[in-house]
């Protein structure tokens, strides 16, 4: 059983990241960030936690993931606010530091699913409003040969690390760390380095906008996993994510430079 789960980890996570990357290259930086808002690493982490640690563990971790998603929004906002004045390594490091500080502060908040969901929605909305304005027209990102393999490797490593250490970390910390925006920061830093701060800011804004559906995914997981079981819960969560993110994409066409 463990061998089969490991094989799935090594296949599903890089496949999701590859698909998102190729679509992002076609539709531009706003959609690139929006796609990064899907739980491309946190979703597989949650599934594997449910399979390996049990549904109750994964449901508790979902609350931590929502708190971590609020920290992710602050990370993106921090990066974006300094991107014009700082290099991509400084922006990335400062954003990650903001994630860790916010995550540490949110560990003190009582683990309540409704509270976590309400908090993350407020933080996402305020972070989107506070993002620097950009006048960049939508366009595809210039691909590099090493870009896609790097994202796939990093995303898979995060899934393996978090699920492997879950029994030691516990559900709250496993969930809190799972939204660390590895994929989104790699995408933003790459764009910052090669095409400038404006592109990276638009990617990060897309990530924040797309994360409302990310939050819905873990709201469903936290509320339904103990009642519906693994297959039904993650099917419902995935379907809800697609519906919400499609609605968000349509509503945000001008923001993401798709019109």
C-alpha cells in the first residue's frame, strides 16, 4: 500500500504542476497566478494525509491549511509591495519571512473551521485590494528549458516532505505549512528575473484571486471528510473548486488582463 501511495505522489503532483504551467504559458501571467491558486501541492498533501494518517487527521489539517492560506496571501502582498525596489531574491526571501511570521502568529488562533474560513476570505480580499496596480497587458510568459522540471521537482519535494513528516508535525502544523507558496513564488521570481516586477506582481495577484477557491476546497474537506469519506469528500471539494475558480476567472477578466 505504501509503495502504491508513493508512486501516486511521484506521478500526480508533477503532472498537475506541468499542466498548470503549460496553460499559464499560453494565457499569460494573470492566469498563471490564478492557476497557482489551485491547491496543486496542498490538495495532494491533504489526500495523502487522509490515506496515510486517517480522515480525522486530514480534516484537522484542513483548518491549519486555511490559516496557512492567509499567511500565503500576506507573503504575496509583501513580495508585490517591494518588487519594484528590490531584486527577485530579496523579494522572495522577504515574502517567505512574512509567511513564517504570519504562520507563527496564526498558530495561536483557536482551531475553528468557520473562523479560519472567514479569516482567510477577509485576508485574501484585503490583500487583493492592497496589491500594487499594474498597467501590464496580458501576454504569455517566455519559457525556459529548466523552468518546468524545476517547478515539478520542487512541488513534488514539498508533498513528500510534508506527508513524510506529518506524524511528527501533527495535523495543525502539517496543514499550516502546506500552502507555502512554492509554485507561486518560483513562478513570480522567474518572471521577476526575466521580465520585470510588473509581470511578477500580476502573477501574485492572480494567485490571491485564485485562492478563494483554494479556501473553498479546504472548507469542504474540513467539514465533510469525517462524514462522507475520502472519495466523496475530495470529489466534492474538487468540483467546488472548479466551479468557484471558474466564476472568479470570469469576474476577474479585467484584473487578470484577459479582455
